[in-house]
C-alpha cells in the first residue's frame, strides 16, 4: 500500500463570496434583530406600565418640578377649561381612579398634550385657532381619552424600556440618552403615542362630543384647518403618513365621518361659540 503526501489545492481558504456582501448581511441582520428587540421591549414596557395604579402617576408628578402653566390673571381661562373637561368626563369611559387636571399656557404655541397623572395642557396659540367650543371639546376629549386609556404612562413605560435597551447595547452613549429620558421632565411631557392610540382616542372623543352637544357638527373643524395648512407645505401625503406617529389630519376628518356614520350620530345642529377669554 502506498501513501502520498499531496499538497492542498490552491485557494481553499479563500471565500468564494464577497466579504463586503457578507459584512453588509451581518450588519443588516444585527440592525433588524436590534429593532425587533427594542420594539418588543417597548410593547412590554407599555403593557407593564398600564398595570401601575393611577395614584402612582399622580405621586410621580407631585415629586418632580414640571411647570404646567401660569396662574393669577389666567384664572378665568383655567376655570373655563376645567369646567368644560368636567362636562366631557361624564361622557368618557373613565376608570374610577382616573382624574383630569387641565392647565393653560399663555404662549402662541399651536399645541395641546396629555401626560401622566391626568395632566392636560392647552396653549394659547391653539385656543386662538379654534372656531367654536365644539372643536375645542373634540381636542379636549381626545386628550382626556388618552388619559382614561392610560396612554401617557404606557408611552412613558415603553420609552423607558427602549432607553434602557439602548444603554445596554451602546454603552455610555446609550446611557446618556436613557438618563436624559428617564430623569428629564421632557420625557414626561413629550410622551409619544402610537397611531392606534391616536385613533382610539379620536373614536372615544367623537362619541363624547356627540353626547355633549347632541351632534357632531364642528368636531372636525380643527383638523380641517390643520390639513389646509399642511397642504401648503412641500411634504407629500405619503411621506407624512409614513413618518408621523399621528394620523394625517385628512385621515382624522375621514375617520370622524366614518365613525359618525357607523354609530349613526346626529350630524345637524348649531355650534357653541367660545368665550372671549384669550
């Protein structure tokens, strides 16, 4: 029997594929895995946060220093907003322990938002753009529905879980982001809601407004106004619909119309004028 010490073939240790392609596949796979993991952590954090009793939300807000508006000369405005919120609250499916506190900011900012502890903030800039009380009630009922659905604490819980995940993956740079989100007041007052949350809040709001005034006239006035302003921008609808966490205002107007038809809500009546307070 003969044995032969043959030399290995040339190039057996060289990959036949492209190393750049392999590297890109690895990077893309890692990013997809990271994205899915953070998304799952966000949902888990949001789900767990909703299990926290509402009284703990209120306790958190009592312990941190968040300025929710002025006082003194704006007392009449705050009283009016609080009175309107009380009228709306009886038409929303409110858990027993949930309460609402409406604040007023005398700044020309076109915004209103809800955050944890039942705090809802309206800016003067938004109030000045409203054509009637019906439109104001729709926006207020929408923000109150976020509170009753526990959306603010869910959004915060999901954000905290995501921030912790980022700090684990990216080390010090991720920790800085997580720390600023968790410790900063901005994390509490700029909670982002998902489109599903927004749609659910709109559905609850349109029903509440219909019960409050006996019809849905004027409920979509603000969204129509915003949609007209948005059309003046250069962004196409498909881009805004893809990039925004909120539904497009044109979509919200259509959703109000469809919900009104679905629930057979009255569509005729007079709108209520706003008081001359701002």
